[in-house]
């Protein structure tokens, strides 16, 4: 069974952050998200330069010239990875999945591929 067969809800691939800004808020610290992976009706996954503990409560903010919103959630998983398009001297990346408490608000404002 592959990963897509285990998914309960379909994912929509995103890629780069759309016009505006997507920020992870962790214990008052704001961390810019520069690469989104995918989004579904239950959560979102993206890359960061630092690891975040599983089950950590976080929020994700999205803002552009027309809308600003904040959604809350928890880190479902986090694993170290690397970007093949960048030299290894840039340091490790972490791929993170976040279960969102109100995903439809974020789902509605991010453009679909």
C-alpha cells in the first residue's frame, strides 16, 4: 500500500507560496514558510529550515493585500529532508504536516494548482 492509498482526503499540490505571506507561529515566534507542498480538507504540509515537535500546537497566518487570516492546528508529523535544487551547505530542511482545526478557511484562499 502506498502513501496515497492511506490518505483519507485528497491532496492538492501547491508548490511556491502564493502572492502574500504564509507564516508559522510557534510559541510566539514567527517563521516564514517559503515552500508549500500540499493542502487538503484536513491539513497542510510544507518545508521549514527547523524541526518542530510532533503534537506542538501552532498557528498558520496568511496575508495578502485583500485578506488576513489565522488558522490553528497541531504538528502531525515532521521529518528531515533536503532540497535537490539547493546545495547541501544551506542546511537541512524539514517536511512537516499540520492538522488544521479550521482548514477550509486556508483552503479557500490558497490558489489551486
